[in-house]
C-alpha cells in the first residue's frame, strides 16, 4: 500500500508547516474575496523543508459577485510576500474562474494546491472541489511537469552557487509528473517518489537540506553527480506520458463549470435582503 505524507515514517516532526501561523496571517490582511482553498505547498509539501524554510501559501478565492457584473474585471491573482511572526510567508491566491480553467488545462500548480494535505480551511466545499480536481487528471498535465522540469534545470545551470534546493526541485517536478502519469494520483512528496522510481540518491540531498539551510550550496562533485540524472529523469517522464492510460484531457469540464456557477449563485443568495 502506498505511503502518504502523514505516515509516521515520513514525519518531519518540528519541520511540519505551522498551519496556525498561516491562518493568523490570512486573518490579518484584507483579502480580495472569499477564500475557498488555502494550502501549504512548497518544500513542506515536497518533503524537504529546512528549519528556515518560508511558508508557501497557495489558494483559490471567489471574487465578490458585484465585481463580476460591471464593466471591469476582478483581478485574477493576489500575491503577497511578507515576514509575519518571524517567518517569511509567500501567499498567492487565484480567482476561481482562472484557477479552474488552469486546472482543466493541466496546470499542476492548481492541482497541488487543491490536493495538498496541508489545508488551512477544511470544509465540505473543499472536499467537493478536491473530488472534482482528481477527475481532471489527464495526460494534459505532462506539459506542465515537462516544462517546469526543463525550466528548473536551466535555473540551476545559471546559478553561481548551485544548491541542494534547486536540485531537489528538479527531482520533485519530474517525479511528481512521472507518478501522476503512471498512477493517476498526485504525490508531490519526494521522499515517496524518489525511492519508488529508482532515484534513492535524492534522499541524501533531502537529508542535506532538511538539516541545513534553505539556501546552502553544495560541493561540485555532488552537483555533477545529480546533474547526471537529468537525462534519465527526462526520458522517464516522456515514457510515462507515452505509456499512460490516462484520458487525453479532463472529462469533467461541464461538471466543474456547473460547480462554479452554483458557488456564485450561493454568494448571490447570501447577499440578498431578507424576504426578497
């Protein structure tokens, strides 16, 4: 049976994300609408946070209905990066229409924030969306993870002081895509996917980062060793796509659209005067 991020063997103890801090931060700021999803992603989700890792908060919000009815259009994203209670918090929220459109297009960032186990605001509404998101899983996600993988490789090559963090992101992106295409399930935790697909040496990098600094550099021979895995990762990702039994595209676009319509209508009903 597949292990998940809550299994004791995978616990990071004190390195688990501080969900209460995330909730306090959201309560402290003016938000662009009603937040439907607020999740911790980043290194905490990927299984390799350092003691000094920031808190990556990614979510989805429903813009006020009034902002949709006039000539203007609501902003499609809301971004803030601040230090809150001595922790760097990186918040990104995406308006629901844009978020669900990206989900249908195979955007892994949206899938990961919806399916992250680290949710600040659990609700029945969130569970409905999580079920819908799982049904969007298709071969379309290949392009996201392939492009993300290539971009992370380029970023690492350009770095003047390559570190464990950027190498881990390369492994994480490729192996998340490989696992998704093989199994139809999202698992972004590198501690699970690396040994499953024959990249056990990534576990040494995880130990190096989780016991050290978020931005620590690595020795040139270590860097060269892990760069040597890039071509195999690229090939494994392409083969996972070629042999995947997933549908070519999400089969539930209409279902997602209707779900969003119902959420908008519920906002209208909630704002209607009594007796109207």
